[in-house]
C-alpha cells in the first residue's frame, strides 16, 4: 500500500539530544511508491561518488517527475530504488539525496511507523525526556 506522503511536522525535540528516530535499515523507505527527488547538486555528488558524469547519472538513474518540476531516482522492476542493494544497503550512502537523509526525523507522514521500522527513542526514554525544541536540519554532508 502506498503511504500518504504528505509531510508533517515532527514535533518537539531537545537539540542536544540524539535524534528521535533511529533507523534500523529495514529498507522500507527505499521500496515504497513515490519520488526520490534529486537536485542538480545531488546529482553531481552521486556522479562523483560513482565516478560518472552528471549527464550519465541523469540519463541512467533519473526520470522526470509527473509535475515536470524536477528529477527523481528511477526504480528497479520490483519498485525499489535503483540504488538499493542486497542487505538493504544504499549504494550511494555517502551521497544519498537530502530527502533520504532527512526521513523520518525531519519529515515524515501520518502513520509512517506502520511501514518504517525505526526505533522511537522518545518512547524508550519516557515522556519527561521530550522537550519542545525542534532539531536543526543536518548539514548537507551529514547522513542518517
Ligand atoms: S538513494 Fe539510497 S537511501 Fe535513498 S531511496 Fe535509494 S537506496 Fe534508499
Ligand atoms: S523505513 Fe525507517 S527504519 Fe526503515 S530504512 Fe527507512 S528510515 Fe530506516
């Protein structure tokens, strides 16, 4: 089933604390329907990582989104991301798009935990650990 991909605020968080959701690398977000949008800058980083030209990355690994507003990574025949390898490994981990890096701590959607197997550190820590300050977005070079 396709998740409702409308982004929602992720709620309060202590910026000094670890991020709320800890990825367990279940691979679900690399398999569900929807776009993995990539900017020119992200394409350049992927190209550098794979030792390809940006034009080759655009040609072989991206497609135009339906709204014609940009490019998305393509999928394999089973619907998973073209860069998802065995063992739920991202082949472009060091250059993966911002959309991938920011999920689910900085954007997610209603009911996302029905699919995402992340650990909720707030649930583990208890309600007294949950303050109201939102986290700052990570640096461009950061990865989840
Ligand atoms: S780029 Fe990597 S993290 Fe993003 S959907 Fe593809 S395989 Fe998953
Ligand atoms: S669905 Fe959640 S736990 Fe699974 S790989 Fe994506 S972010 Fe990590």
